[in-house]
């Protein structure tokens, strides 16, 4: 059932509800369902493109992570370094060290802007430890 169908069920079965309540119910369904759909995609992309360096849990405890001295993405300190937009930008352009050597690849050609934005949200979720 799509979120729109669900919203219609709520509004048509609840005659006592005011228009405002219906609109609010619809809003809630939209906002609670959408991030979940995003998260599934982002998690797939995370597994496919990021885990080999950052590790499934984002702590960076991998061979590559040690070699590249990757920061622990679950730490508050790391999370605070970057705004959401910065993360999305970083995913587009990758990361080079001061000598111009590539350390994190650019994902501009592999991930759409929507995918990158969703991954930025996913990276935020790592702060509270790995999701199931
Ligand atoms: C080849 C290894 C590699 C891959 C693959 C990789 N990264 Fe990175 N990532 C790095 C390195 C190196 C850094 C810079 C060091 C650091 O800040 O941890 C970095 C930094 C980051 C940072 C910023 C941390 C900070 O504080 O500056 C984020 C967020 C991030 N990566 C997310 C991702 C996501 C999401 C993906 C998958 C789309 C990904 N990375 C794929 C190596 C990688």
C-alpha cells in the first residue's frame, strides 16, 4: 500500500476528524514513511561503496581504514566536523590529502545527488551505533 492510499484510509474511515486533522495525518504518514524508504537505498549504497574503507559500523576499523587513518564516523567529534551539505559535496568530489593524493574516491558518477543526500542522512545515523 502506498503512503497516499494509507492516508485516504485514515481520512475516509474517521468521519469525526476535521480537515486539519486529516491533513495532519497525511503529513505524518508522508514524513514517517519517506525516510525509511531512503534509508534502505542508502544502506545498500553504503554497503556497496563505503564499507570497504569505513567498515559496516562506520568506525573505520578496516585494513583500508587503518592505512588511510579514517576517522570514526560514529563519534560526535567527527559528526560535528561536517554539515549535511558538506557530506553530500564530499561524496561528489571525494577527498584528497594536502599533497593532492586521492584518499577517498569521488562518487559523482556512481551516485545521484539524491543518493548522495540520502547517504549524508545515513552517515548521521551512524552516530548512534550501527543500525540493525
Ligand atoms: C578508498 C576508501 C574510502 C571509501 C571507499 C570511502 N571513503 Fe569516506 N573517507 C575516506 C578517507 C581517507 C577520508 C578522510 C579521512 C577522514 O576524515 O576520516 C574519508 C572521509 C569521509 C567522511 C568525512 C569524515 C571527516 O570528518 O572528514 C565521510 C562523511 C565519508 N568519508 C563518508 C563516506 C561514504 C558515505 C562513502 C561511500 C559512498 C565513503 N566515505 C567511501 C576513505 C574512503
